[in-house]
């Protein structure tokens, strides 16, 4: 087992609570049930499923808890093994209610333009998410191989695509902050958009989430 420890990947996962127009957010259910689901399925070698957190569907007003969640992941491996001997990946799930398939998001943009107010009543228009990063056209990309991951998941039978547009709402807002945090702390971040359960049923979405985690463990 001594050689297994250093190669472990810790994956921390987030979903979102319900929000305007989406009474039941599939990502809240996926993330809430993921630990139990993975336990039953069997955790692959080298994968540690860390925190599974549900975020408020809000931008600026939810920044403090978002950063508390991100920071907490750096502090704890939960044992004496030094955290830098592990690889840490954040996987954020968000719903796209008009989507017909899963979308692995390659990047986030430094622009908050909310089509409706978030759950705390904030409705920014063409506002930089991180003013210190400069213009709203600034992009941050994940360091994970999204094209390769998409192809593997497609071969497994999932309806999945790579996307370069995470929209300009809360999903993009959280992803931008997470990518920036990941770069500053030497970890990785990924955002995945899922459809409603009406479009792809809950069991298939749970299987997809599990397959994604297994793929990350295999790659890293």
C-alpha cells in the first residue's frame, strides 16, 4: 500500500441548490448521493472522494462560503500523509435546463452577465468576475484534457460533448473563481453541465458522475 498513497487523487465535488426556473436541481441530488453511490459501486484504486458540497446558486453573495469550501479541501487530507503527495481535483456540477446531453466545460470567462437575479437578488451586467484579472474577455482554461475525457466517456455510451461556453451566469462565475484558485494552489478544476432528469434520468446521471470520477483516477 505504501506506493499507492502518493498516487492517490482526491476529488472534491460541488452541486447547486435550486434556483429561479429550476425547482429541483439534479446536481444537488447527484452530489448529495454520490458518496453512497460510489461506495456501492466500489471506489476505484487511487481515488479518494473528498468533500461533496452543495453551493447556493448565487455569485457575489456566496463568495465567502465558496472560498471556505475551496480552502477546506487544501487543509485536510484527513490523515498524516502530506497533502502535496496527493493530486487534488475540484469537479463542479451545474444544471443547464435546455441541455440534451452532458457538457464538459473547457473554460470560464471573466464576465458576469446574469439573465435573471441569482438567489440573493444580484443581477450583474457585463461585470468582471475578478476585476484584478482585467477585461471581461479574459478566459481561464482547465488544465484537464477535456477533449480526451469526452471521447472516452462517449465510448462508454454517454451523450457528452466538450463546451467552450459555460454561459455567463452562476456556473461560469463559480468556475472562473475555481480555476483561478486552482492555478494559484497547484490543483485542478473542472466544470460539468448536466441536463434535467426529465432529459437524462437520475440513474444515468449518477452513472455518468461515477464514470467521470473513475476516469479522473485512471488519468491521474
